[in-house]
């Protein structure tokens, strides 16, 4: 590997980058494609690989983004705009091409241009790998936020990590999940621009030294550290039809020049290469856990690496224009922390201001707590991040000192507010005492931020009543709700062109950037002709989904059947188990000849399990075994089909959501912070069967309870019932559940694999079952029966479908970003300079 050397500085001519705008017509696209394909990529008509056609197209599209990118940056600079930075360990972007074409207004002309060359866009687009730099909801939310911020012309930059390996690819072998590495960058990534001119240096290890600076002030300084470089790669984020292009900056770790082989004693050659590797390992792989993984040093390195690189980048830009005058820094900058993962920002910003920019504690604290804001994404106490103090001491010693100082000063405030309440001080301390003392990252984030928000109304309320109650009592003004959303560009206009076309035909195209306009569809639910067309589009989308299921799972889904879908990470609280118990019940009814008034159903379940989460992996195995028994039974036939769809990811959801009738949102109430898949399904005209959890509550409020299949205990009832929960009695009193348990327990689905589902069975029967699967079984069955009856009445179902899409306006991330901006960021919308 070459080291990074300074190149000689140039004085560029003023007109070096002044160029006429690129054509946005079919002819210009064709010409550019040919030039890139032939000269830049050096291919000709003998080349059969879709990769090069894809690359040639992307290079042409990227040029058009590039000129808007510059025009946007200049406009932000000229306005001296206040800017926000969205810091996230995850950005689950999926594919970029289709979205870039849509937002640039090229989704009509690009396919025509390719047609002129005898190529098909759909086929070429398949060559793009998903950028799977996230686990699930939190990562995809970050991606949707970026799209909406660009669309709203908000000066927001995303900061993340450029993982060499993204979310693992999931294959299913004998019904078990098998993980394969996702080397998504192997064929290069034409969307990224490396920017070595903005490299930052990140410290690890070492110790603190105290010294007197030139004014005689005592200061700390981090010495004997082992340093790593952070190299930025920028990805353009276009707004919809508005000329704005924002930036997602992803950091890659590299060894510093000190690791250069030449500088090492020849005898230490292997050690020096190993040390270099350790530096470059930091950004090697995404942790595939969607709940915190305890104690892994490399993960803490990643978190600090992102926090430090991003803060230093913003500070360097500030100093570039303002010198060391930070008086207006907090006025002009705000950092949004996506969960606690980047919460090292709290002590790191303090360190940078004090140790590197000579601030005193109070001034530094003022700036820190005026610029950081924290979003929480979980209610599960066990998922709150904690790191061993011991690990901080060796890896980030200077940060630990600062955390202790923050803690001492803030606990003094707690003591002033509640004198003598030592129990409360212990509870609220940033340090959890015990045999292995831990840093409580959520508390650190709350103390260091001026805003703390949850992601749905129920979630935000439960945070202030439960998990963060003490903090709410201390600082009620910090707490607020920001209900999640999804971007309608990807999740309706992009993934469902047939439905988007029908909608635009009736109400115009304004809805794409103003989703509340979908409300104008509601009256059309009474128009039989419109319903007919709506149903026809849904049918086409179901055929498309059925083809994908056939290709992936070798099972036939008939589009007349009710398509019943649950896709999300596999987790006990999300209760894929409840879904499969219902499937077993349907099978039991067929086998017992109880199929009067039957409604044919195709059940699709998909999602990844964290590799170390054994229960989640058993649930995948159970779904696969149940599917096999049902699909192979000729007596069941077309009445019921079940698949476990492998490798669920962004690109799969783009086919799944448009083809779904019934959206399963069945978490134990009080456990799902928000959910966002629920919103994608609703937007695409699926009806929800769900509990009163997360954003389901707001979905039901918007669409009306007659257009939503509600079941199950409320969050309050769950709490209440926990004390006397007795699944044995529930099972004994419910013939349907008893028979389902009997089928499971007699080994009907694991004839040749004795005992493999024992842990699952025990969990259902356990009075301590946190997820209370048996408690909601009966009510779930009844809701499912209602859903089937509603589906049978095609007119009624289509009406419900239309009304769901019509009521989905609130769940656009445009609305979410307007809320963040009004209450937290307070940015001005800034129009880019025209591309001339
Ligand atoms: C933390 C530390 C170490 C390793 C991994 C992690 C980690 C990684 C990812 C912890 C949590 C996550 C992801 C959480 C997540 O996706 N939460 C979901 O966020 C969505 C967006 O707000 C909500 O809609 C979902 O309800 C919530 O579960």
C-alpha cells in the first residue's frame, strides 16, 4: 500500500471548473453512455457483462449530480448557512441508480436512451449491489432522512462509516440461516468520490499528560497514542426535482505513515504489517446486531472513530472560514446522534474544544450541550448501550477522564435538585457501579444534549414515564417526540411505478413532494371504476412478487390469494412466532376439514437473525420446517402456501411492499419503538393487522379503526398482565391453541430432528415469557378471521387498500424532517445556485 503524500499545491485558473451544463435529454445521455463505455471503460459490443453497461450509465448520471452538488455547496457557503450533521453508524442505502434517475427527472429519458442502444434499464439496474451498511430500521431511517433533507433543501450532511463488508448475505441451508460475507465494494463503487484532502487523524490508547500552556493554564494532552487515519468518501444525495445535492460522507480507516514499511526496522516487518492491519480493520465490517452487542472493543473503536473524524471535519471547516473564533459555532452547527452509537461525541467535542482549541470547561460545555441532540430508538432496557469503564480506560483514556468530570458536575446538579437522595444519584450516574463498572451511553447522551427524542408518540411517552423518567423530571424541556417516516420517492414513486402512475393520473404529481395530497384519493374509494383499476395494479404487483418468490423459493404464490407478509429483523419481541402459530392453526383447520368459507392465503416471512441470537435462528428454522410440511401436503394445495424469503434487504422490499395485501405488525405492545416497514406497506395500499405498538397507533389514527385489524393487549395491559401471566391456563382453555401446541410438541414439524424446537415450546409455556405470545393468540386469530372475511369482499378490501394509501401522508420523512427542523435544527431552506 502506498502512503499518503502531500502533492504540490496548484493555483487553479478561475475558469478551471466552469463548464456549460450537461444535457438532460435522450441524445446527450446516449452520447455520454457511448463515450464512457468505449473510452473510459474500454468495452465494446463483445462485452456481455451488465456491470460495464451499468458503470457507463452511472458515470453519465454522476456527472449530472456533480454539477448540482457544486451548485448546492456554493449556495450553502454563500448563505453562511447553519448546518446539521446526521451521525449514524448505519446508512442502509440500498441501490442508488433508480433513485438518482427519479430525483434528477431522468426516469423517463434514461430507459429511452438505453433503448436506443438496445439495452434495458431494468436489467442493467440489477447489476448494482445494495449498499447494505445497516441492520434494519435505524439504518434505513437514516437513508430516508437524507433523501427528505435534500428534497426540502435543508443543509444536512450525513456522516457514517464506509464498511468494507456490509450486512451479511443470508442463505438458507436445510432450513437454517447461513451467513455469507457481503463484499459489496469488490467491483468498485462508482457513486463515491474519495477526498484525501480532508483526511483526519484519530487517536487510540496512550495516556493523558497535564501541562501548563503559554498562559499558564493547566491543560490535558493525549500522548503516546496509536493513531489511525480517517479517509472520507463522499456520496451525492440528490433532492427530488430541485437541483439540490447534499452529501453523505463515509469514513474509511487507514494506517498512518508511521506504519510505512520503510520506517520500520526490518526485523519487525511482520509486526509492522500486523499493526497496519489493525488500523485498517476498524472499518472492515458492520456489526450485524440490531440490539447492542456487549463489550466488543472493535465496535467501540468504530463508534469513536466516527465521532472523532466527523467532529474534527466540522471543526476544521469552521476554522478554515472563521479561524479560532468559535463565538458563533453553536449558532451555525447542530449534530443529531442516531441512537447512542455516536455518543462518544459528548466527551470528544469537549476534548477537542479544551485540549486542542484552548477552551475552559464551562465554555466548552456550553457549546457541546448547545450543538448535540440525541434520538433514542429502543424501549428494551437490555438494548441500552453500556461499555466497560476498563475498556474506555485503555482505549480512550482522555475521554474517560472527561466523562468522570461531566458526571461529577452533573451529579452535583442532581444533588442540588434532590438533596440527600443518594439512591437517585446512584440510579442516574453515568457510571453503573458493580464488579465491572460500566459507562451508560444513553445517560451520557442525555446529559450532553439539548434535545432527546423518541421515534413515535407512544415510544416518546413511555421513555419519559419509564426508562428516562428521572431525566425527564430534571430536564422536561429536553424531551420531545418525532414520529418516524419513510421517503415516498423510494417507497412509492420508485418501487411502485404502476400505482404511482394511477395516482398521478387522478391527482397530479404533486404528492411526490407533498404526501398529504394523497388524501385526495379518499373520495375515489367510492368510484367503482377507480377501484377496478387500483385492484388491477395490485394484481400486477402481486404477480411480480409471485415471480420473485418462485425464483427464490421454488413455491407458487397464486395472485388471487391473500398475500400475508411479515418482513423485518427476526426478534422475539417482533413475534414472528405468533405469526407461525397462526399458520399452524390454518393448517390444522384444513387438515380437520374446517375449511368452510376458506380464503386462500400466501404467507411470506423474511428477515435476518443476528448470528449469535440462537432463539431467533431457531424461529427461522421453525418457519422453514412448517413451510415445508404445508407446501408439500397435497391436501393443503392452494389453500395455504408459506415461504421463508431468504436475504431480506432494501431491494427485496421494493418488490414485496407493492405486492402485499396484509401487513403483519404484531410486536408485543410497548416494545417496538416505531417500526417503519409498517409505513412502507401502508403507502403501497396494504392493510395492517397489528397491535397498539409504536407507530401502528398513529397509522390506525390516520386511517380509521375500520381500515385496520387491531388485536392484542395494550402496553399498559401487558405491564398489568405480566404479574399474573399463566400461559398454561390460556393454552388449556383454548382448543385451537392447544391443538397448535400439540402439533408442535409431538414433533410434527421436526420428524427427523427430535427436540430442536424444545426451547421455543418452553418459551411459549413460560410464565416469564417477556413477549406474552399465548396472551395475544386468541385475539390475533379473530383479527385474522376478520381480515380474511374482508378480503373475500373484494369491493370492501379495495376500498380499505385505497384508504390506507390515502391516509399515509403523515408517514413521509418529509413531514418528519420538517418536525426535526422546526423543533431541533432550525435550519433555513436554501436553494442551490442554478446549474448554468
Ligand atoms: C449497538 C452496539 C453494538 C452493536 C450493535 C448495536 C446496535 C446496532 C443497531 C444496536 C441497535 C441497532 C438498531 C436498532 C434499530 O434498528 N432500531 C429500530 O429503529 C427504527 C427506527 O427508529 C424503529 O422503527 C424500530 O422500532 C427500532 O427497533
